[in-house]
């Protein structure tokens, strides 16, 4: 490999030769996590990267055992150039970097003709260009440091450090690299992207003032309730809270800041400087106020308050009853409509004396079940227009419209929060990285408020993707201090001759089994940690080394099947997110405060906005529908209804999941149901049956954001999955009905639980919608023949499909959109006229979509009843470029049976109108229109709602 040689740095020749030799090593073990890679020499041997000390159970672990090795080299680079170096791996909070690390080097030159002149750097490969760019960047950052007077410019302890690639760092001034405990040495251990020192009069003034006050003060308070850590020496940096992105160094009287993006480090430093200046001015104002108080002979009595007394003064949350009135009105409408039908039966029986028609009463429970949502929507719309709305801005037992009183970090130790993020094969740069950046901002705020948090990725795609992609993910996780677990691929029929073993990724939707496996791995580590005898002076360094030993033991027991690195321990609370989520920067303290003050709450579900990744009309429509759903949920739960759990953007109490929501399968405890597609709905029901409650928080506004379906295929699969999940929660497969009965134990337990009756009815109404949609196509076909051939002869108890269609138009399309606009207007969310126009423009799209999914919902329900395999993958998170011709083939392949149904129904309607014998012709509007509507919407669903098809791109 040829590496770039600067004429100004002749002393780097030896280093470059070493780099070349290092890159010629075999990389066949690169795909394995670093704990499992073949080591070039013994752990801790000279010349190999230093590894965290391991705990063998026979002796106490000492902090000295994980002290990093000295940095390589001792030669000073020529002044005026940046120094490039390779960091030694070390063990800090995430001590999982033992083993060989492939160094990044430039590739060989290309001998093809170039359009650039000879000697132009652009003729070199990308590695050379990257080194030039990094040299320029680190010099530019140092120049701007000096211009802003952040550095004296002569002290080698002050400067900038930039990460070039995994294990390779560059610094300026270059002399810094030769100093044993300099910023360069510490940053290589911290493994952050970019760092710089700030040596200003403001920083020195603050640190000198704190030193004069004495006492054990380990942070500098900021005006907005945040704080920045104070470390005794520069060597303490690797053990700092990395997500604070800043630390004061007491002995050197400087401030060190770091960032994930070099372009933003100066703005971050400027923001900190402004806050520090504001702190000094506010302190002076406080001193002036104290002096004025003394002059005025004003005395203040300060009384200490016990923390337990403060805990007893928690907010008393009322139980809202508006939802109970809505459900009562719903049941009154249901009974009234059923009563009208029963009255018709009684009139007819009294006239002709035929009582067999009373057999129709057997379908009354089914009618009630599928019509609950219709009447509840009608009642809810009326309340949205005319009812009270003050509950939306206030707190109640199951709803939080305003944030809670925050925990005092001086009276309470803030709980640890774990961000659990299951991922599959999503793009690293386009999907995972933006989510991690958002999460790290929230963690940074929480750590500066006094708390701690970590990121726990359940990577289900790590062992399935290519070596290059897997290595990129490992590098990314390592750089951002992310703990992760990756399970083996699905292998039901292993090749025993090759030493393969059976491994099943259970579940039709793999998210639940992925999270279970990762949590099980974490629990195994915790079990081993619990057996360790901790000495009296046990420190974080001891805990880190012991944790490393336990994790290595778990991985050895799995014989390489499980891959894991980083901090995979689970805290007091789990914030469950998806791989395409955005998180508010200041949400964790409010969330943990609410959970700590309400121990009966198992899940705190946050309201969410939508994160758009394209400008397609379909994503815009799904965005509008998602916002509609969250608006309806907010209003319903604020009125006292049951809080839903949507499976992401929710804070979970880890203890409640362990206590009341576990299965015993495959020899270990599982928290998420792998036998249910809707694992979130299953979890919600089990927690509520166990006596826990769920709460909905809307005070974050649209700070939480989620991705939506980008294609009609994903949205259709989502509805199929929900329908399948609801059916498996209620019913056994048909072949078990004789032995076990039709209803599942969970549903029977739900009906007999202490959950309030209005909430039970609301949940049943939600489930009933899928059966109502599924029945539409078959009932329309039956209605075609019944009203067409037996007009005037069928029983008056029967209500034809056209009448039902008209009622749906009135309640959902007309009143629903009007009440939504009025509600948003009443809550100051949107102008009334703007809201009406926005709602009306999406009516055609959702008329087609909701009308065209009936057969697909039926398919999902029948697949569960008859145990036909149905599998759903992860929703696409990135826009896929598909040409018109490719999309035509895809549509014909996926919807061939749907199109066959559409053609058959069209032929039937045409034949019934023109070709049937005259007495058998069907030409009535109320007979033809419902069936024609089903055929048209099912045909146009994959065509008109397909952006890839409507763009006509070839």
C-alpha cells in the first residue's frame, strides 16, 4: 500500500512502513466481534493492543489492571505539521476492544488515464485525499482556536485531536502526541471523533473560584439547570461521562470539549462559553442581591425538608369520566339500533306467525362486536366538537398533558436509562446514524442534569449482512460507545458435519425474539456479576473489569454464536425506540421523574410526530393519517380512555417487565411474546391484567418522531400484521376449538380482570374494526345477490350494504374530518379552514386504501385460523428507486389474485346488467354499487397509490 508522504514530515517514514506491514495481515476474522478474534499474541503482550484486565474470581480486580498502555512512539514530529498516530485499545466503560484492529490505509494507485494533470492530488486514491483533508481540518480548527483565544498557541498540552479512522488519530500541535498524559493520549482512549482544549480567562476564573470555596465539588452548574463535570487531572478523561461532551480539568485549569462531528465542535464550545459567562453574571447578581438583603436587614430562615416528605407530596391525579360517558353513549346507540332490528322481527312474527326468523338473533353479538367502533367514533366526534377539552392540557391518572415536577438530583440519585433499539438491515448512514445522533443529544442533556444512560442495540442483521457492512457497523458502535448484541442466523436444518447447530429465530415478526435474545444475554452477564464478591473499596474500574470478564465468559459459552460488545447492561428504565426514531433533547428527566413518582405505571407512552424522508404523495397521506391517529388517541386518553402501547417511543419499567410480563420458553425467561405478531398489544394486556397501568404523555409535543410506511406494500403489510395479531390474541386456531375452546386464555383473563369496563369495551371496539373491514368484500358480494334477486322478500332485519356505505360516509368521511378540524382549532393546533382543506384533500386516497384492503385483512385472519404460514419483514426505512417496468412486474406478482377477484367481479356485474335472463338481471344501484366499489378500490390500491408507478420513470 502506498501512503501519502508529506515533504514536510520526513520523520513519518518509519511509521508508514509499520502501517504497511500491519495492513498485510489476514482479515478473515474481521467479521467477528473483537473479543472473539484470533489474537496475534497473548493478552497484554508487548506490541499488542492492551486489553481490559479480566476477573478470575480468585483475586480482587484493581484499577491498575486496566491502565492503558503507553502510546506508541516517542519521536516528535516536525513543527508545523499534524501528527498521525494509532490509538491503543483500552478498557473503559465499554471495555470490548481487546484483539487485533485492522488499520485504515490508502489503497494502491490506479494506472488508468486521468483527466487531472500529473501530480494532482485528485489522481490519488480516496485514502490519500482523506489524509490531506484531515490535515487541513485539524490545522484549521487549531487556527480558529487561536483566533478565538481558546489557546495560548505555545503550550503543547493545548490543541486539537481528530479521529481519522478506527484506531488512527491526528493532532495539532504534533508535539502533543509524544506527551504521555496529554489530550492526544486520553482522546485515543476515549475514542471520540474530535476534541479540543479551551484555556480562557473565564474557565480559569470559574475553576479558581471553585477551588477557593473548597469542598468536594465535582461539577460546574450552568444557568439552565445543566452541569459540566470537573475532573482532577487529564488522565481522568477516559473515565468521564462521555455524553456530556465536556469536562473541566482542575489541575490544568482548562476545559476539554469533544463532539461527534468536527464541524460542530466550535459552535459547541461557543455555546458553552456563553453559558459560562452567563453563569458568572448571574452569580454576581446573586451576590448583589445578598448585599442588598443585608442592607435591608432581611433575614431568611432555611429549613431542611426530608426527601420522603417531598415524595409523599406527589401530584394527585384525578380519574377522568368523559370517556365513560362516551362509552355509555356508544352502548346506548348500539342497543337502540339492535332494538330496532328486534322490533322488526317481532312485528313480522306477529303478522305471519313465523318464528324461525328469530334465529337471526344469534348474530346480534357479532353485530355488536363489529359495530362498536362505528358508534364509538360517532359519540367521540360529537364530544370533540361540543365536549370539554381542558383535560388535554392537564394531568389525570392515565394521561399527562404537562410535565411532572422534576426530581431533585441533590435529593435523589437519578435512575439509569437504557435506550433499547432493535435494528435489522437498515442503512447505517441513512437510518441508524441519525437516530443515534438524536439519542446521544438526549443522553448528553440527561447526563448534564445528573443522570446516566446507555444505548443498547439489538442488531438482528449483523450476522446476515456482508463483512464490509458488518465491520462498518462495529466501527460505528465502537466510536459512539454503543453496546450491542447480535444473534445467529435462522438455521432450522444445520449441517452437522460443518459443526453447525440448530438455531431458530422464532416468531412471524422477529422483533420480539430479537429483543428477548439480547435481554437474555444481558441477564446472563448480570447473573455472573451477582456472584462476584465486591471488596470494600470497590470502584468503577473494578466493576468495568469484572463486567468484561463476565461478558467474555458468556460469549465463550456460546462458542461464537453470539456476538456482543459494549455496555449491554439494562438500567432501571428502558426507552424503547425504533431504528428510524428522533428523540427530544430534553425528555429523559421528565420521563424518569414521572415514573419514579408513579410506581404503578409500567409504560409511559409518548405522543409522536412523523419524520418524513421523501416528498411522495403516499408518504404524505400516511403522515396525515398517523397524525390523525395520535390526535384521536390524545383526546381519548385525556378523557379517561385506555392508553395504547404502540411498541416504540415508550418508557418501560424494567422491574415490571420482569415481575409480570414473562414467558418461560426455550429454557429461559422471555419478556416479549414470540407467538404473537402484535407483541406490544400482548404486553399491554398482560401488564394491565397484572395490575399495572399505562400512561400517555403528550407534553413532549411532536418531539418524538417516527418513520411511516414509504410504500403501499409496507402499509398494507402493517394492517395485515395488526389484523393477524388481534385475531391470535382473541382466538385459537380452529382445530383447537373443540379441545381448548375458541377464546385464548389471555383474552379470557382480560375479560375477567379488574380493568374498568369502559376500557374493555374500547379495546374490543378497536379489535372489531379489523373484522368489520375484513367482512366488507364478502358481505358486498352476498348483498349483490340478496338485494338483486330477492328484493322485497328478505327480512326487514337485514340492512343492505348501500345503507351501511352511506352511514360510513356520514360518520367517518364527513363528521370525522369536520370534528378533527374543529378539535385542532379548539386546541390551537391548526386554523379551522386550513384543517378542513387539509383533511378533505386526503379523502380520495383513503377511500381507495381502506376500501381496497378488505381481502388482504381477510387473508391475514384466515391464515391464523387455519395455521397458514405468514411472515412479515421490517418496514423499509429508505426510499427505494424502482422503475416503471420493474414495478409493473412486482405488482402483478404480489396482487395477481386480487386482480383476478377484480376481473371476476367486473365480469359478474357486466353479466348481471346485460346478459342475465330478464327476471334475473341485477340493475339496482344499491345492489351494484357496493360490489363495484370493492372491485374498483381493490384494483386501484396497488396502482394509483403507488408512487413508483405513478411517476412513469423508466
